[in-house]
C-alpha cells in the first residue's frame, strides 16, 4: 500500500543522510538564510534611509507611497525570469528580485516609524535646540523603532518565503529540493522542501516579533 | 532685553497670525502675553527662539537680530517650557532635564549633578530621577518641564501655557512656585496664557492681545485694572461684569472685602481708606 505523499515527505525529512553534506538540509537552510539576509540588507540600505527622510521631512510622500504600492504588485517569479534572461543564470537575478520585493515593506516601516512620533514631542525636541538629525536619531527613531522593525519583519517573511526562487535559476537554498522534486516528479521531496521553507518563515517571524516587542522604549512600556 | 520691531506673520494659506507688533521686554522682566486663541500670542513667543520666522520685521535679543543667529544655538540658549510638558517619553526624568546641557556639550556627570539640584529647586523628589514621564502626575511633569527649561541656566525663559493642562489646585501651586523661582532667579520671562487671572498673578507687565496680534493694552496689572483702555479690555479682565469691583463691608468690627455678587474675597489689612 502506498502512503500519502505527505507521509512520504515526513519520511524524506526523517532520513538522517539528508541532514549532512553539501546538499544536506542544514547547508541548504544556511544558503536560504544567506540569500534572504543579503536581499534584506541591500534593500534596507536603500529603503530605510529613504523612508526616514520621507517620514522626517514629509516630502515626496505621495510619490514614494505610490511607487512602493506599485512595486508590491510585481510578480516575483516574473521578475526572476526577466532578470535571468537579461543577466544570465546566477545569484544576481534572484537577488535583485528579492530586493524589489523587500523595499515596499521596509520603506513603509521606516516612514511610518518616523511619522508615528507625537508632533508635540518632536516640536519640543526642536525647541530645546536639537538639530534635525538629532530630532530624527534621538526622538523619532527610538519612538518609532517597533514600527521600523515591523517593516523589517514583513519584508523578511516575504523574502524568506520567496527565496526558493533562487534555485529556479541555478542557485542553492531550500528551493533546490522543490525544483528538483518538480523536475523528477518527486512530490514528497517537493512537500518536504516547502515544509522547511514554511518552518523557516515562521521561526524568523516569531524571532522578529520578539525583537519588535523588545524595541518598544521603556518609558512607553511603563505607561 | 527682547525687542519686537514691527513683526508680522502671514502663513502661506493667507492666514494673518500677527499684523504688526512692536514691544520691548526689559531684562529680568516677567511679561505675559494674554489673549484668546487666534490672538497670535504663541506665534509671537515662538519668534524669540526662531521656532516661527516673522514674515516681516525683526526680533532682537540684546540688540542682535535673531534672524542672524544660528537657530539651533539660539534655542539651546533659551529655556522653553510648553503645554503638556513636551517631555521625551522614552527618556527618564534626569535625562529629560539634562537634554540641553548635554546638547551643549556639558559633561554628563556635571549635568546630572546640576539636574539633581534643579529637581530640588522646582520641588521634585530626587527619587523621581529615574522615572519615566508617563509614571509622573501632570503637575510633576510640568515641574520637570520647568527644570528642563532652566537646566542650561538661560537668561530668557519662554513659557507656552505651561500650567494649562493641570487641575486648578496644582495650577495655583505651580504658579506660586514660579513666582518664588522668579524672585530668586530674575530671568526674562515671556509667558503665554489665555487666563487673565494667571496673567495678572505672574506678569510684571501684561499685554492683552486682540485677534491678529494687535495690542489692546500693555501695562502692569494695576494699571490695566485701574484704567482698562477700552470695552474689549474691560470685558477681557471682567471689569464689565463687576467681577473686579470689590467693596468693603463692616462685619464684626473687621473690614471684609466683597465682590459685586456679594461673595467674600478677603479681609482688608490695615486701615480702611477713607
């Protein structure tokens, strides 16, 4: 009697040989995390300063919100394919797609973090003689930190769940199990790969939720 | 000395907050700007530390046009106490008080020592130093706000309805403390309020403003009560309702001062003027 593919996938995961070696789950997971981290980092370098500037000055807000909204609508699989056709097989194409995927959440997190600071508090800080940079770094940013981390959290979950597409154009990561399984009609392996991606996404989400909670300034938690 | 020379403030939308205002405020004087909302009182006060830039005219401090001074340095040299305290919610009482000295580069330890002294000066229990603003009562928050305004020992103190958000009992307590402080410190104070009683209590001189920053009357509380310039002032100070008209009644051999409604206001000290 054949077991269901789901039970087969659990059996696939339980096989000790899968948990070591260059094609093993730990290494693939690390690769997967690496792509995610790199994508988020590059996107953050671009989106967070831009979001902070928009939130602090209130300028170009409409433009940025509209652009970020439009970027959310882009299908990532389509982007990976397009970039791979333009730039060839390798990490550049998927990474660029992950960056584009991550930017809207990071941007929204950054500008809403700055905007969330009470205007009277910001006015008081400026009236005491803080420079604009000091107002941003000593008042707006600490007060909005949970929202900023919320943006990072949203972007991370999206990218970690999408990072399996890296394997679609010849890279590693947990996507390898999924696309190999697809090619050889090995559905238990596909399900196992998917389960690993889901588990990783949940773990990261919870970890960032914890960081988000801890980033609430003490004076606000006391209230 | 602070001098307003024909200042005007017009907002981009066309709102005219202040039409044409001129006034000199002497050093060590406590001057109160009083008026209803739309009188431009806060706008005028905020021109002193360049939180508002006049559309026309000049504001001078000891002869220097503030427009020529760096706004950040200017603000660090002027104390600012605002309504609902404006404290940084994520910083402790002590860190809030030391904000300006730390910005000015005073060593942290020195600033903290001074902050402890200041807490005593404004009547705060030093045990509150490590608390956060949200853990304090409204009155305590205002005291922290005053201590922060005084921390860098500024010559000028701007106070924007600082006691507007606390209950009447705490307010009169804070007003008395401010009188005591001013007696000791002799700062130049520009105080904004819509409460005429507060204005008469705290001002060496009081400026009563009409909408648009137009001066209805300037003078000491005594001068204004003795001779309200017009019906607007009379109505503003309550003279028209008889609220300021007191007379003396003889009760049990003592002179009791009674207002127009017959409510006792106090007892007359010394000889009854004949």
